[in-house]
C-alpha cells in the first residue's frame, strides 16, 4: 500500500512539475511579447537586425542539411508508396499518401528536429553563456529588457525560419524525391503532379501553419527559457542545453500528435462516425 | 517604440525594513532601515560574503528584495515593472566585478549599445563620446576587438567605462580596481574624481577591498555586518599615498 501511495505521490509530483514548467514557459512567451510592445526605446531596426540574424543562422545555414534530408525522405516515401500502392492497385493514391505522410507529418517533425539539433542547442547555450557571463544582467543594468532584446527576436526569427524550412522541405522532397528516384520507377511526371494536386486540401494549409509556427515557437521559447534558467556558473550551460533539447523534442512531438489527433477526430465527425 | 526616455533626478536613497535572501541561504539583509548619504562617494567595505555585491545589485534594481521597501526619491521602486523603473535605471550606471561585456560585440559596440538603444544622443555625438573614452584610456587600437580577444585589463576597463556612457547620476562599481593594473587604476580614479567634481555624477558607490585605490577618494565608509548596514562615523585614515 505504501509503495502504491509513493508511486502515486511521485507521479503527482511529476505532473505538477511539468505543469509548472509549461506555465513558466507560457509566461515567458507572454512577458516577451509584452516587453516588446511596451519597450519604448527599442527601435524596429534593432529587432529586425536580430530577427534577420536568427533567420540566417536557423533558416539559411540549415538549407544543405534540410535539402539532403528532404531528398532522401522524399525518395524513400515515393519508393515505398509506389511499391506498396502498386501491389494494392492504388498507384493513383500516391498523391494522397505523400500529402498525408510527408506534408502533414514528416516534414514538420523532421524540420523541427533539425532546428532543435542545430539552432535550439545554439540558442540555449548562447543564452546560458550570456547568463553565466552576466551579459543578461548587464543588459538589464543598461535599461535593455532581455525579454524584448534577446528572447522575442529569437522566437520570431525562429518561427519564420521553421515555416520557411518546412515549406522548402516539402517542395524539395516532393519534386526532388521524385526526380532522384525516377530511374527506379516508371511513373510519368504529369500523373504524379496531378495526383499530388488532387490530394492537396485547404486543411493542409491550416495544418502546415499550425504545426510549423507552433513548433518554431515551442523550440525557441523552451531553449531561451532553459538558457535563462542558468544561474551563475558556466558548468550549468551543458545541462541547460541538454534539457532544452529534451524538452523541445517532447513538447514538439506532443503538439504534433495533438494536432493530428484533432484532425483525425474532425475527420471522424465529418463522416459521421462520432 | 522608438521613444526617448529621460533619467530622473536621484535625490535620496532609502531602505525601509528591507530583507534580502539568496535561495537556500541565510538572509543577507534583515529588516534594514537605512538612508544612504547622497552627493558623495560611498565605500562599501566589509568581509567577504557580507553582501556588498548584493547591496549594489539591489541599489541598481537588478535583484528584488524579499520584503521591505527600496525608496528612490521616497518612491518605492521594488514593486515597479521593468518599464516603470526604466527612468530610474537610466540614471544608474553599474559595473560588475567580472564579466558583463556582450561577447559577440566589439568593445566599441559594447560602449555604444546603451547610447544607440536609448537614443539619448545623436549617432555622431554617441560615437564622439565613446571615442573620447577610448582615447583617454589609450586603447583605441582595441576598439574593434571582441572582449575575448583583448587582455583582461581592457575588458575590465571597458566594462567600467560603459557604466558612464549614459552620463548617470549614480554609479555603482563592484571591485573596480581588481585587474586594472596600477597605471590604469590611477587614471580611472582621476576620471571618477573628475566626474564627481565636474560631471553629472552625484552619487558613487564602490565596493572594494583595495585600500590603496579607495584612499584616492574622499567619502563615507559603509559596513555590512550581520545583515545590517552601518555608516562609519570615524574619519577615514589614509594609509597609502598616491605616488
């Protein structure tokens, strides 16, 4: 009985801790937006320069890796789709298969994972080092709010980058994936494009915007939060960075699952199952 | 956005029942009632860990006390938001005992940052003011270097000088002489005395163990003991002469 109670107690603590963490992260989102709106000194030029630097590091510099991933993933899915759909006599469904698997699920998730690995770690360690080196306190002492100067531009730049990268991923994987696997299958290009265009729906745009914008926000808010949680010592920075990666992955995958589940429930409602 | 915020005039600084405690530690300050002498140099001289750096950070509004009031011009600033405290903050310059320079900016950009951000001067005047500091302390050739690429002495100096670029009325310096080198230390002491005599600077609070450095100033000594602040009423004994 005591064992059971201690397990329940432990679970309760875990859930409370996670809820508290989520609340703190959401508070930081609110405070950084509020600080940016209320900051009367920070000019648009200052924000834009940090945002553009963030887009350069997160978006532009990630293009080679995203290109490789998109080409290989697109190729793999096209080959798998063709192989299995042909056996089932549903070659015409290749477009639907790619839209559902690649556009809705794989592209947002892989893009988010690449951004977490490349830029999330960079942001968490950069902000953590700034904290340990007292740069954050120094900014405050100069009357510069770190939430509007450090956090907001990184989050906004991150959201824009993730959305652009995800779009780029989809385009390259659908077109490039088809082209590089062309010598392995005999599907005509116009058949392929027609199948894809027929498969795209309005809700795909909504899912794309929802998943990628929130993934971008989650990654950069969590990473900034972990970086800012460093107290004094540089030895905390690697721990904060690791935690930033772990938490970002958990939050992003859970969010993606939640959106997919909502869409699935919506579909069931639409066809009258529930 | 883009508005200019002006400094407030700092006339008085007072603690009322102020308590401060670092997480997991005993209270550094315990129900302190203290009015800081103004228009002079204050020397915080206490044992290590007594709370000198913490006191400077409370005065700068960088840490929030657990309870009690910190009154500037009889206005309690502890409950103010970042934006509400900003006019006070612009009147306060602060330098840490170590670190504090933005590592991805050059020394010049570090000194320009508060001026550019708050737009208190035109870009030309800002540059002129910052360059005059580089020239006075003879480190112009390092101005375009990042903090990691210059000697520690210059990092410390740049951090100290940045506290003065907004022409604040109050400056709080944490161990300013450590790592400066003898020659720069004397030059910096002259700079401080000039600022007090002829500049905007009205209140200067220095935390230091360095008697040699502190003997270069006339002022009041403050002690922190058992969570309380005391004013030393004895005249300061000059032990080391400026040679």
